[in-house]
C-alpha cells in the first residue's frame, strides 16, 4: 500500500467505486503515469517574461526560489514556457532545438542545474505547426519530441493548443492530447503532463483518462480580481475563474487537477503578457488562498528575484500551501453561495479547510457552524493570523473586509 492509501485508510476514507470521471477510475487508468499526487507547485516564465527568457535568467530564478524559502515551502517546478525554441514557423524536416543564443549550454545543462538544487524542470510545446508565440511546435513529431525531452531530464510538459482547436469536435481534441500522452509514457521518464486547452470541449470530463495530470478550465487569467465582464472578450479575472470551476470538484483528485491558470501574485499590473491593472495585497492573498482551496496547480508568474515583502509573505505561508498539498486531494466546494461565500475542503486528517470569501465592496460578517460538518463543536485556527481561535458550539463569525478571504482550519472538538 502506498503512502497515499495509508493516509486515506488512517483517516477512515474510502474512495468511491469507479465511474468514468471518478478519482478511482483515473488512478487505475492504463494511461495514468502515477505522478502529481498533489497539485504541482512551482514557477512559470510566461506571465512576466514572455519569450524574453535565457539560461542566465532561469538560473537566477532557481537561486532566488531557493534562497527566498519558496522551495522549502513546496514550490519545486521551474517551467520554461514559450520562447526557448530556436526556430519559428512550420517545422518541415527540422528538429526542435533550444535557441543557441538564449540557451548556449542547452536545456539538459539547465535541467541538471535545477536538479542539483532540488528543483524539477518543465518545458513547453504544442500540438500544432507553431506555438502561441509562433515558434516551431510538435504536431506530428510527438514521439521524437517526447524522447528528446526525456533525454534532457524534463519533469513537466505544458502542451498548449493555443485554443487552435476551438471549433474541433471533442474526439479530435482527445486524439491530440492522447498522442503526446502515449509518447511521454513510452519514454519511461516521469513527466507531469499539462494539457492546456482553454477549458473547451469539457476537457475536465475526459483529460484524466487520456493521461493528463492537469488541464486548464478556462481561458487566460488577467491580473484583476473582479473586472466587469471579460477583458478583450477573452480574459478571466480571479472571480471568473472561481465561478468557472465551482461545479468541477468531482473531476479533481490525486494525479489529475483542474488548473485555474498561473498565479498572478506579485505582478502588480506589470506583466509583459497579461492584461490587468494589478490587485491589492488583500486581493492577491485571496487569489492565492482560493487557488490553494480548489487544488489548482500553484505556478508563480512573477519575477521571484524582486518580489515585494507582502507578495513574498503571501507565497511563503506554509499553512496555506499545505491545504493545496493535502494528500486526500479534495477540491473545495461551496456550501454557502452568493456574494458572501463559504468554501469547505475536506482534509486527510478529518479536519476541514474553510474559506470565508467576501466578494462585495463593503465589510461584512461571515460565519461557519459546526453543524455544517455534522459536529457539535469545532476548534478553529486562522491560517493567515496563525492563531488558535478556540472551540465553538455555535457559529464562528468574523468580519471579512471587501475582497478578502479568511482561511480557517476546523477540527471536531
């Protein structure tokens, strides 16, 4: 019995019988790679740097993540997004190669450096002729490219369709995802597989059975907490993403995760790639908290070499990271909806993580009750204050300022 199963058994939790979309089915799928038992945590280059990446920058990012405490908090993946490639345009007979000016030592040397520092290395490609930024992609060369990534020591692959298959039948998109999944498995190297497809074709219903470890549930995030409508008719803000994923908890679990897109904490409206004017520290903290609650992969998009103190303190909260990394792998669900929301997330030790989210523009009281968990009494801990709040037989009620998320941990008392 593996560690996951032992923890579940110790908590008296039994996974339900297999259905096409259940955790049990995904765990037993012949295409399961056995990876990402908890959501991947790390950093990705796109939001801040776009295609302006090179090996010196990535080494500095690795060093900064190590020295800042981010690595010890759980952030372990360092993922190259688009722009590492040498060639643009259709592939022809060429192989994928790293840009020799950006990466003169090659990707393998960079991966070796990451591994020596205790990190894992991710890379990016796509199933079409070209990537989102116009570089040569992997369509028709899945086996060749998967073998190359494995030989470089790659640990994570973002496979980005760039919404190219927006009008394609689901069967076509499934075949696209499956080709690279099978190619990665054939290499025998443990590579986490991210199927990035804008959340279209109800990808959450079938991606796990195709071998994907994570899949985007929507279009790109903007650096906004609550922007009216969708910027440019496309981007989702933080609350848009939460609403998009509100009914998708049953599709997430160990090894397969709903991906709410990269973290925008610390961008402060300065992203070179994303739209949005930035958020307050309260809003960024709520964003990070809620991504942890819903078991989204946590990939920092900011320049970790220059994070302000508030952003660093947010990302270094180990108690919040532990919610995301709980081995039970239960995505939070909404038990009280509206502009004042209560999310609950079952934890492996029998406790619950609770988010009290104020979506309004004025301070309001929000409460949670032991009755919500069929308890007579609950012990409460505030995970941002790092304080024990005592035991309560009635409602635990607290003021929540506009756009804040109070994050609690409750145990039966």
